[in-house]
C-alpha cells in the first residue's frame, strides 16, 4: 500500500514512561499513522467550500486546526481561552450563512460551554460543527483534561449529532460528511499522529450507519472510536483460543443505527460486549442496552460493558492507564475470556 506524505510509522519507544507518554499518540509501536488527518481534510474541503470558517479557544495547535489557520488565515478566528464566547461566535457565524468549525478540548466544550451549545446552537439547529480533542481517556493529564463523561452530557441534547471516529482513515471521511450535514455536530476528535486501521478493511464512513468490520460466531463487540481498533486486536488475539469475535463499529453515537445493532445483537446466540472510551455511565453501552431492552432483544450469551469506571481517573502514561482501567487490548481480551 502506497504511503501518503502525511503517513508514517509510529516511533518505537522504550519501556520507561515519559512525560510525553501522557499526551502520546494512541498508535502502537510500528503501527501506521497519519499526521493531523482532521486538519488536512478540513483544508482540502475548504478549497471548494468558501463558507467554512475555523474557530479555536487558544488550542488550534492541539486540535490540528493550526493547519487550517495556516492555509486560510482570513477564515480563522482565535477566540482566546473563552469557550462560551467560542460557541456564541460560532452560532453568530452560522446565522450569517457560514459553516463554522469550532475546536477545543472535549472537557471544555462539555463542562464549560454546555448551556451555550444547547441554547445558542442546538435549540436553533444551527449549522455548527464542534470538533473536540482529548475525548475519554486519550490524555494522561488527569480529570481536568479527561472527557470521560462527554457522551453522557451531550446525548440528551436534542438536534445534536454525535460522531466518534476510529482512526485517521475515518476522520478524513467524517470531515466532509459532517460539513454536508444540516445541523450541529459534535465530533470526538483524535488528533496528532492518528493510527490507520480501517483502510485495510475497505471501510467507508456513512453518517448514522454502523458497519460490521469482521464477523464471528462467539462474541459480538459493539464499539466506537479508538475501541474499535482495540476490538480488532482482541479478535486477532482470541482467534488463537479458537474464539471468533465479530466487530460492529458504531461511529455515530447519536442517532444510533438501531436496525443494524438490533439485527446483529439478536443474531447467532453470541455474547454481546459494548466497548467504549467513555464512562460506563451514560455512553454507548447504556444507549445499546436501552435499545435492546426497549426492543425486547436478549443476546443469547448475555450482555457486558467495557468502559471507564464511574470515578475520576488517575494521571499518568496512557498505556499504563488504559491497562489499569480495562480498555487496553490485553485487558479487553482478559475480560472477554473471563465472561466466556
């Protein structure tokens, strides 16, 4: 497979944890990555969409919006460390016919700017795209930066579409899709050197659609975001134990693809496991559980959740934290083996 100029293998690192590991790429050693897929995709789209403008709350470098700012400085607005102002300005630009892409950290959008997103953007169904870095446990800087409850906060907001892409390949496809969608979108943004996984499966993103990445007769893992790539690793690992694992990728958290989820969860008498980079409270796991309950679908071998605990998480190196809180591939494999 030919490598683009933005694609490169992840660096191989030693075993000792460093400060950089707290904000490191999510790629495994040697895994293919692409640099800043969101920023580059937005620049490419903006070439044919003069309505697109970018806004940042003093975090453009850390949301990859600096790439857009360099390419289109006349269409970039630095709002300073004021997330409420960021969302209000985005709402005003949307009312004037622009398509604003507002970027910040997920914790700041969810905790600080919720009311402004709700009343200024969502209630008016304005065409604002909110792209937020550091979703879930993708930073080791502790509770002030870890958006472990953003889905729980935003799922109840009417009119808001929520997207949680898996990798660089999908992120590149999400950008034009969310720009084409009429109405507000919240994107859980993976930034920096983002792993490449789904291109190997011929995957194509469609807003609102869940897709089976691989099939299997024993376990169905329903996953979103980076947990889909982890689920694929687990499927390979458990194959050595003669356990077949199917992986259903659900990039659109709201609205859920109810038909696909119900069909797959009710098929074949499998153990159904929902895996998410989010608290077990209020995220994809409870959304799927509620869907199954309302439809009267009972998975043949039971239902389980893999997610972050309902607590404030520690600071530290990401690989250590992912294993500690059960969302590393190794931890996922251990959990599934115990349930079987």
